[in-house]
C-alpha cells in the first residue's frame, strides 16, 4: 500500500510539472506573438518631393571681341560687379579712329557738294538729275561713316547688363582675334534652377495646377542649409527625355544677396499639402518582390498580409496610402518581422495620433 501511494504521488507531481512546462511554453509562445497594433489615420499632411538640380544665372553670356586688334586695357577685375554700359575691355582703337575720321571727312565733302549743286538747281543752272546723283553720293558717304563709327564702338566692349565678370581669358597687350572669348558675364539677380521631373510627377503637377498656391518650393544648398528665398515654377520644357523618362522643370529664385552663382548644384524641395490623406507609419510595412505589404489583424486576432499602394511623395516617417487600406483596418505597428500569414496574435492598441506624434518627422 505504501509503495502504491508513493507511486501515485510521484505520478501526480510529474503531471503537474509537465502541465507547468506546457503552460510556460504556451505563455512564451504568446509572448512571441504579442504585438502593437494601430489603425490608419486621415489628415492633411505636407508631402515633399526632392529633385537634384543645377543652378544657372538668368543671363549668362560669353563676352567676345568683335574686332581684331591688341587688347589695350582691362578696366575691370575678375569677379567684379559691373553696371550696364560699363567698359570692360578696350581693343586698340587707333586704326578704327583714323578710318572714322576719313569717312566723316568724305561725308562732309559730299554734303558740301550736294548743297552747292542744289543751289545751282534752284538757280536753274543744273538739272534735277545732277542733284539726285549727289544726294545718293551723300547718303553713301554717311552710311560708310556710320559703319566706321560702329567699328570704332566695337573696340570698346561694354557690359550689356548689370552682372558679375568671370575669369579674364586674355592679358593686356595680347593680340585678339575677331570672335575670341574674353570673359563671361552673369546676371545673378534672379537664378534659374533646373531639375528633372519624372513623368508621373509631371502628370500629378498638371492635375493639381489650379491649386499651386498651396505648393511651396525650397532650395537645399550643398552645405545642407535651406536657401532663404522661396521659388516658383518659371517654365517647363517642351519635350521628355526618352532615355530617362524625365522632363526638365525650371524654378525661379530671387538672389538679392548674390549667394547663388552660376553652375552651383543643390536639391529642390517641393512641398505640397495633401488633404484627407490616409497615412500609416513606414515601419508598419514590409517589402516582398518590389511590392509593399502590411499585416492586417482580423476579428479573430489572426494576421493576414495585404498589399498596399503608396503615393510617390511621402513624409520622412509616414507613407500616404493610395489604396489597399481604410481607417477601419487594424494593422500591425510593431512586431512585423516576427509574424507569418495566419498567426494568431495578442496585441496592444495604440491610438494613431499618439503614433504619429512620436515619429521623427514631427517635433517631440
């Protein structure tokens, strides 16, 4: 009897031990599938598109010599700001001045001959044909004098507009050929910033063209700082690039302090308000074969993969969902990596506004 009683006690203890182990495993199994869940939220958000850009002066020209001759004077310095009409180069003008003097003398002589002949015609001494002949001679002489004056003016190279002089390509005393580049001149008061836009973004821009007052354009400089002037779309080129699928846009930025220079690079930031957008945290999604998914928790607390489509333009930590979800869907927020299709889960609910408030994109 004693042996039988001892065996019964031993079996009871063993059963309790196994039951405790099983309970511990089940609890451990449940802990592995304990996740945090939330729901998508609808709200107005500002989405940002980023485009690499090239910065150009609104006017940037090559200054060339219009006549052949020796470079007599360079009354400017490299990098100097000049005003429209300022002389920036002088080509030795002696020969052109002598030619102008000769042509002016010929024009004066032709004028005297014409005046004398006209008087004779008035006195009925010569015919009208002789007057007409000398009138034509006078017009020709005057035209040649104007040509000589223009050639002389070409030896004084003047700034056609306010701008900044670039590197000087020739030294004083150099023999300059007609058409030779002497420097470049940049008008940096307004900068044209070109950036390539994919076809999908172009179509979205055209669809929302009537709401562009809500769009804000900024320029991120190479040092990571935002340029202090706001831009606006100035032009869209006519053709798409068939190789890249992009079309060049141009944003115009005032440059009152002259910070921007021709040839700089940067990043265009296009901020646009999207009303009634359906947003979810980026960390609640995962990718498989270039498709994006979330885990949706059904009424029986079982998770299922669901493919979603997100908008091209998103916030730093949020996705704007185009379709695949609604505000009534409960999605897995944390613990996505440990789940598989059909897993039963235990979850803790998080309010969407609390989730969004703690994301990096929003100030904490």
